[in-house]
């Protein structure tokens, strides 16, 4: 069954990856990583302070009512904004129906549970079900179709624009289920047409190509991928990365 608001939300929000604000709401970020590709890129989702939401399965007639601040509700809003199908099974252990996510987009958890849709909040694996996991303001939510102990990669690049021809460094960190961070050596990092392998400290260096915002993606066998964006501009056109930036002054002509 299709959630009645999905088509409207997709049309309004897909390009911006931001769900319109609601009064009294705060934001979380939701991302979904499948085995082979990103299904939902990091998407800002309003976090209502109270209330409930009925989440409907996109493949059958199952539905569950959960707190608006729950990880299930936020996943429903993020996938709905982009028109990404969401499906789950329902279980009742005596306290009412509880959802267990089985499919997001075109990727389903295998029946042998060798992989499942793992939920992490701020790099820490949730110890309770998504319906009962209540999010705080600013929470970074990651769903990944992964084995239980697969580490999560996190790539950080320069926060300021990079001038073309200038080198910059990205740092890749690995997080375990407890949220413990460690460098990620040997990870594959891609920027534009360049590839690099992280060193022992989890770092890789590239040269800005001047083509504007470009994804930087990191992968490693048996780990959940991550990406960020680095903006590089020609020396004489900083507006490529910052529309408000003034062009460099032009030297007066020699007479």
C-alpha cells in the first residue's frame, strides 16, 4: 500500500533533500546505505516534539503507529520525500504491533539475516527497536543493509572551498557499533576522476580540479560507505563555490 502523502512530498522535496519545516520542530539527518549504492543521501528531516505518525508499508496493507520523534517515523518521512519504497514486517509480543524494516528502495534483507537493516544514531548502533528509538535534535541517523559488526566509515574534507590546483586532504574514520572511532587505513577514496588509498592515519590527498562541488566517496570491503562534498573553484572565479564571493581584483594595465 502506498503512503497517501508520498507523491506530494516527493515532488516538493526531492531536489532539495530537505523536508519543509513545521512549527516547533527541530532537525535530524537521515541517510540510507544499501549494499551497492546509497539509497537515501543525507536528508534533513524535521523532528516534531510530540505526536504520533502512522507509517504504511508500500508493498502491502501493514501499518504501524509510532511516535513522531521515533527513528521509524523519521525514516518514513525521509523515504517518502524522495519516493523511495519502504516495507516492514509487524510483530506483536503483547505490547502492540512493532515494525521490523525489511526493504528500503529496491534492497531487501535476506531471509537468513546475514544482513539486516541496522540502525545507528550518531555512529552508535541502537539497542532497541526503531519504533522505540526516540531521536534528539541534531541526531545523525544511518540505516545500512549490513552485517551486525560491519564498521561505518566517515569521511571529512575541508570545510572551505579549494582553489584549483591546490591540494587538500580528507580524513576517513571507522566507527564500530559502540561508536568508538579509529583511523581507517587502506580505504578507497574517489574524488572526481582521481582515486587514492588512505594511509595509516586514514588520510588521502587530492588536488582541486576547479569544477565546483564534487562528491568525495569512501569505500572499503566489509564496511559501510560514506561521502562528502568538496567544492573547488578556478582562481579567478571563487563564485563557483560561493556566489557572494567577489572576484579577485584585476591588476591595472601597464602603460
